C-alpha cells in the first residue's frame, strides 16, 4: 500500500484542536503529492473516553459545545454553537461507512460499536471542525472519522495498536475500489 500517514498529538483544548485541524487541512490543500482527484485523504482522530470499555466509531458531530469542565487552557463554553452558519442542533456526518466498519471489526473479534455522539467536549469540537473542513476542502476525496478509545485498563495497548492497524486497512480497502 502506498499510504502517507501524519500523526500528531493535539492539545486537549478548543484552541489547540482548532489550530491543529486547520493547519493540517491547509497543508493538505497545498501538498502537491496528493493533488490528485483519485487519491483519498483520511483524517482520523482518536480520543480517550474513560466512560467506555469498547471502541466507538463516531458517526456524527454536533454543532454544539458544552464543556462541563474547562479545557487545559481554562476555556469552558456553555451550550454554544461551533459554527454560526448552522443551527445549534445540527450535525455533520462522516461519509466513511461506519456501520460496515463496525461489522467488519466485530468479525475480527474487536469490541466496537457505532456511536452517534462524540459528546460536547473537545472531541466533538475537533470532530465537528474536521468534518466541516473535509466538506469544504478543495480536495474532493477528503474524509474524517473520530474514534473514541477506552483506557488501557479496559483494552490493552496491543489491542489498541492492532485495532488501529486493522481499521486503517479496512478503510483503505473500502476506498480502493
């Protein structure tokens, strides 16, 4: 497979997440190595959810932000719109086939489910901006997906690594057609 992977750790803050997503998408626009309509670009975001013990593939992000606790920079919005262009109760959905991936990953014996809510904290904030950028970016085959992962005490690190490898493989396999 000819795959280019760029990984980064994003600060757990609204500002840090927005800057990271925006910078990554801007780099994509000007990257001549992927300036080809036949290539697909995937933005996969991983976030730890200490309330789950399985992997969750997030189908959508809400245009609402509600931080029950401040982010690492002290920002704590309460029931605010992320984008003023859309109603607060609107959602953006991934075009990656979440249900198909969940079925395939379950067939590989992973504990995984589709989720329809990435929460309203930094994960949802990040995912909403990523989906928004993927929808409006110059490249026609841009896709975003957020994956909530459990803590290592629920799923060992090796399982996380294998899950990520298999998820990447299944996504690439789907879009290779």
